[in-house]
C-alpha cells in the first residue's frame, strides 16, 4: 500500500463515470484510451512498450511498484503510456535489481498516475461497455469539467501513432545483452555469415531485437516510412514487421511498403501491428476489438496445439476478409476465436498477433524466431 502522502486525483471516463483517487505520478491532466492489463508482473515493460502509446493502462493486479524499476527492464527509452491506474502502490520497493521507485520514475518522466481506484469495478465496466477515452487529472477535480476535455479527444480508431514512436534514423542493433536474457539459444548463433534482418520500426520493443540478435541475426532497424527500395539496398535475408500503437489501417505508409515488398520473395515475419500490417497488405481488413487483449496468459493455437502468450492489442484481422486461396490461419485466440496468426501458402511470409519475445510473459512461442531464421536460411540456399 502507499506509504507516502499523495494529492487528490480524479479519473473520468467518456461515459461520465468518475473515480476519485490519489496521485502517484506527475501532476497535471492527461487524456487517453482507458484499457486494462491482466498480467501479474511486468509493469515496467508494459509502461515502456511503445504499443501502449495513447493509452491509460489499468493494472488489474492489486499491488503495483513492489519491485521498483531498473534500466534493464525498459522496452524503450521511456514510459510510453499516457497514464497508469492502480489499486495500491508501493513507495518503498524491495528488490535487488531496483534502482528507483515506480512513483519517482513516473514523476521523472512526467507520467500521470492514480491509485486508490477499485480496479476490479473499472475493469468490469470496460469489459461490458468497451474501451473508451478517459482522463486523469490532479488539477481538475470537477467531474463535469474534466468530462468536457475527454469528449473533445479523438477515438483510437483512425489514429496513426506510429510516427510518434518510430526511429528517426537507421541504426544497427548492437546490444550484446546480459547473459540473463539469453534463453533458448539455437545453433544458428555460430553462423559464419550472419543473417541480415531489416526491421521496420512501428514501435519496436527492445526484447524483439534481443531475440533476433540471440538467434545470430544482424539486425538493421529502419524508420517506418522507409521506402521499399531503401530497405532492399541493405540486401536483407529477411524483413521483420514490428509491433506498434494506434489503428493499423491508418498506417498507410507501412501497408504500402509491405505490399511492395511482397514481390521481393524475401522472408517476412510480423508481430502484433506487424501481423496486422501484413494482413492488410495481403488484402484483409482489420477491426477494433471491444476491449482488446492485454495480458500474459492468452491461450492461442489450433487444436491440439496451444500456446500461452503475451498480448497487447486493440485491433484484429477480420478472418472473413482473408484471401482463402493464398493465406491460411495458423493460430486463433482461444478466448474469442479471433485471428492470432497467419501464413502465406506460397510466399515465405508469416505473422502472429501476440508477442513471442515475451518481456513480460511466457516463452512458449519463442520457437517462431527460430522458424524465421530457418525460413531465411532456406531462402539463402535457394538464392
């Protein structure tokens, strides 16, 4: 529970529901789409995941901040969320890796956060009504006044947020990684000539880069609006489409680039938004989920194979819009039967809606990185 005096704060949803609480982050007012994450761990990875840009995250686990924060667990250079919501918060963390408390970390990065909220009731509302915009404020404590600001904010549908998180320059991932990150390594790490992967950065997580590097790949990260001819100048063995925030259908540059790259015959692997972008480039359509999938225990697969997966997305591919003649579904989310993975029947292209790199989450799907490596190796031998 909180051990430090806090100032009052207010959460207001777009439907007018108000939740008074206490601040444990920066002061001011922030507006975003209010969503929930069901994970029992990994709050720092969630806060720094670029896919959460534009969102206020409700943490359903009732205690937040017990293990503090540390530089190694960041998935990007700073927190990306618009705000955080918790039941209880810890001001005095206890963990040997901790370098800072969560409240201090959020204040340092100017992220608003509110605790003392009945997060169970809030989550049940979002599940029944759907994700909606909301605001956290320490300066506007009148629900009616704060609601006026919420109602002026744009919906997540139609928003292209990739431009706000993509890299502004080409770089090669050079993190040699701490040995603690190196699990499940394959024999490919001893390859004399590393496989070159060009990663389109729609908001890429660091652990995706770590996993690709751990499998022996040379990873070149490029901005999301990089033209296809510039990507091919790197002579890649494969192309990776990363995760990212916002509405995938609004990322018209990424869709056009991916569609142009289909004819290159280069192996391609997409995760989360990358999965949606690949589907859109193949002619499918996407739609907004009622409340999305955000957590560490989402079951995916096709009978009899089941993987427990880490997920964070609010949009999905419409299964009925997929071109049956050329694309097959490889995974379903077993909670709601939405498309969670696809593969092209003749081209070396595949993708998943979830996060096989975990961080946080289970490692059930890490084999997909090895699958990507094997696909690139086969293409190199043919070429």
